[in-house]
C-alpha cells in the first residue's frame, strides 16, 4: 500500500504511514541542516518522526546554499 | 624625508579579534541586533565559482556576517559550504531571496530558523523578477509578522526614507536600503535619500544592493551608513579576492572620512597656501 505526495515539485510514492523523518532520510542527500515545509507550514525537526504523511501532501525539503 | 603628515597617525597595534584587522576597528564597534561586530562589511555568498574562492573572499573581506539562502536539496550547495563558513567563524544571515509575498517570506524565514539555527533574517520581498525591487506593502507586512515571531529582522528596502522609518518603527533591527537594483552595479543612484534615511531612523542603516566598485562602498559610509552589504560586486569581479580586500578598505576609509568631517563644497577655489608673505616678483 503506498501513497502519493509531492516532494519539491515532483510526484513521489511513499509507503503508507511514512513520516517526515522517513522522507528526509531518503531525500536529504547528505545535508544535515534540512528544513521541511508541509502544505505551507514548517515542520520542526522535533516533530519529524511523529508527523505521518497523507495522500496529496505537498512537501518542500530544503537545505543551505549560497546567496546574496 | 617627509614623514609627519604622511605617516599613519593611529596606532597600528592589534586589538580585539583577529578578524578586526590592524586598523583598530574595535574602537568603533558596529552593534547590530544586540551583537557587536568590528567589521562593517556584510558579504553575500552567491555567485562564486568555488568553495576555495569563497573562503579566500570571506577572509580577505574581514567580514563577520555573511548571507546564505535556503533552496531545494537537489539544488543546494550542501554541507561543505557550511563547513567553510564555520571555519571562517562568521555569523550567518539567512535571506528570503526570491519571495514575492509576505506569506512566502515569513515561511522562508521560519524554515531558515530551523535549518540555520538563527532567528536573524535578511528580509527580501521583491515585486518582480526583472527589477528585483522591494514590494513595500508585502515587505512591511512580513516585517511586522516576523518581529512579532521573535526574529531579528534586517529588511532589504527601497531608498524611501518614509518606508525606512515605518520598518524601524515596526521593530526591525536595521534598515537596509538599496543603492540601485540587485546585481546592477549602478552604485548609489540617490545619495540624498540615503542621507535622509540615515537621519530618519535610530537603528543601523546598511546600504544593501547596487554596489559596483570600491568608491560606491566608500560613498555609502560617507553618507552615514553604518555598514555595507554586497555580493555581486565581489563575487562577480574578475578578481574576487582582490575586490573583497578593496571593499574592506573602502568601507573602512569611508567610515573614517565620515567621522573626520569632509570640507564644505565651494563654488570657487580656496588656496591652501597662505597669501601672506607672497613676494613681489
């Protein structure tokens, strides 16, 4: 059983019951200072493991970069 | 040998942190958001070719505060950039570059607080992609929300003195007016407005955006700005490290000149050599 969410603009299939923590582990690509937005709200790191994803959720997984 | 007037008359003794450099800047501290800096140059990190150059530029500039951004992980520079900045011992100032609404900017600031562990934010809310000029209405709205949320808000704004005053009244820790559009290198298009803005607010004024070369940075300081924030002028220069040093010295020179008090402008010449005792030849 899987659910479809949108991660950084792209449709993504996750197993049912997947949490933000699971998604970050899969998508952080070695970044340790990651921030996550779920449907337009911040998900604090302390809530990653407790936050289960639902079908249709929109997520942004962000990391530091250079900027002016 | 002519020594007196040409010799440096200030002590060259080092004082304070190493990054303060040899110019006794510790005697002229820059207080921003309750933190004390010896450098008055804030550096943007965008646009450099490599992390090696980033480190050289940061060190040459003497900066103690650098801007950073947040992007999707696939496009982000990654932890190596953070390691370089950590090694340089600089404080981080996350920006909200690219945001066009107060909602986007507030959310970006909150995400940056998570990622970077700081409640400082360079608040940018732009009106469109072509000019990158601030959207005054959205900017003030975002500033009010972020101040209420406990952020130290440093807004990138227009050179409008009244808007600057409104941002300061809203509780922003500084006001950061543009000299000209971001990345344009057009310098300070309205020096009078910058000087007026300096009069209008009691918080620090940081000239942000438009700096093209060292004389622009010096002018900002001569106009009374407390610091200069620049990125492209250094990162896109042919020799970024050399330009970083030039900007450091320009900011220091402009600050000294401001304190020294420039002579009034005159329509006609005024001789510096006395006419008394002029021989009749």
